[in-house]
C-alpha cells in the first residue's frame, strides 16, 4: 500500500541487521551539485525489526512528532546538557556531589536516554557499593536528569521515581565506628605545626569542640589573655561552655586571630570569609590528612581529645566541662561544680607531652 505524500517511509537496508528497517521522513530538499538534481532531506525516526513495526513507529511519529535528535541523546549527552544549565546555579559542593554520582553510572553513559528504564537505574544503585547517604545523592541526580529530559521531550516517562534505595538504609558498606587518632598520627600532625592549616587540626585535637562549633567561633568570643573561648551556640544545652586553650596551642590561636583583622571569625578563608563545613572539609581537611596517610573525620578529633584527657587522669567532671557532653553531667555536677578556667587549662595542658618537639622529630 502506497503511503500518502509527506507521510514518510519505511525502507529495508541491505545486509544482516538486528533492525533492518529504517523509518524516515522527508523534511525538505536540496540541490546535489554532483548529480545536478534535487534530492530529499530526511530525518531518521528510528529503526525497526519488522516492516509492520516500522510502520507503527512512523504512525506514532506523525501522530505526535518529536525531536529526533533529542530522542537519540545518550545518558552522557543528557547529563552534559543538564549540567551546563545546572552547575552555574549551585554551589561547588553540590557540583562535586553530582559529579561523584555521575561517575558511578558508567554502564549508562552510552545508552540512549529514552531507552533507559527503572531496572537500568536500579542496577546502578545495586552494584555501586556506596553507602545510603551517597545513594540518596545518586537518586537525586536521576531525578534531576529525568526532569530535564521530560521538559526537553527527550523521554516520555520518569523512571527515577521507581528507584529503591530504602532497602539500603540500614546497610552501609562503608560505615565504620568512629575512632580516635593514634599517638603516632597525632605526632605526624605535630610535625606539620608550621603550616597554619595543620594548626587547625591540632587546635581541634586539643580543644574537643565539635567542628561546627569551631567554624562558628567568632573573635569576639575568644579571650587570648585568659586562654579560653566561649561556645555560645551548640547542639546541646551542655555545649554552651568555656573551652580552655592549651599553652602550646595559644600561638596558633593568636596567629589565626591576627592574620586577618577584618575577619569576624577565628577560622577564615584567605579573603577573610567564614568557612562552610563543605568548603573546609573538601578543600583543606581531606587533602591534609590524606597527605599524611591519615583517615579520620573532623569529629574524631573530639573523640581523641576526650581519650587524651582520660588517659591523663583528668577527672570526669572536668572532661565533661571541657567538651560539653550532652546529658553526661549528673545533677550535682551541673548545680554545684563551678570550675575555675585555670583548672580547665591545667587539665588540657596534661594531654600534651612536655617535650613534644623531640617526639615529633623522632617520628619524622
């Protein structure tokens, strides 16, 4: 049966092919200089295994035309088009999270996006070996890509909504118990004490504060002459406290305090801006500890400080006062214990070896 003019055609290609029928439609004409005659300009709608399948494909296209170029876009091409629009509008940390999520989807890179189904997305989740927080980021990337694809007529259905990550909520293959720095690791950090960014790690090791408390510490709450600082905002009631500054760490605090007079916060970027956690962790903490082959989170400095205070035979009440343990104090300790700041300073000084320089030289 002859198809109507302008309807399109289904043409069988030569050779052995899985889908030998090409479905095409004329969209214009041009002059072929070599043949000196007018020839058709075609768009390729797709390829079919049988002629009847091709005719159905052609009928579907004529009923609801779509961008044939967009329909052939691969997962990678959709990601690149989406990221070109998205990345200028989000933070650097979000970009890193999206990029890391994309890297675990390598088996999808060359797949035609509109052909990707829920099972393909689920395979990425099931085989990547990532922990639950990372799986959530991967699913967010899928959500973003399918939303972009549907808005641009690249696909007709959002399969990302069917991806299941909840089954991994209590299974974290990368999870490990929080650990403390070993004595050798602490000694390694001391060998780098001339570097102001390693000084931050040392300050954390010997003040026991949460990383958020330290990044939020304003200069107005630091008392260098009295050797302590005030934590005025914390996740717990007991977290509001005075934190002693060890004798040996005082020069580090003073150097950071004076390094940028216009900075409001003790710890700041080179431009005097406040550190965000992601900025500090990604750009400073992680590269610094990796350089020394140390694998700890900033929060583990807090566990290390508590351990060092305990090993130095500091009384439990004093330790609780320094680190602001949530729910750790008895009623008697809360009401009747008013420790002088010098007691806290003396306690934190006990955690530092008298001849730390000699010890660090021995390590190096």
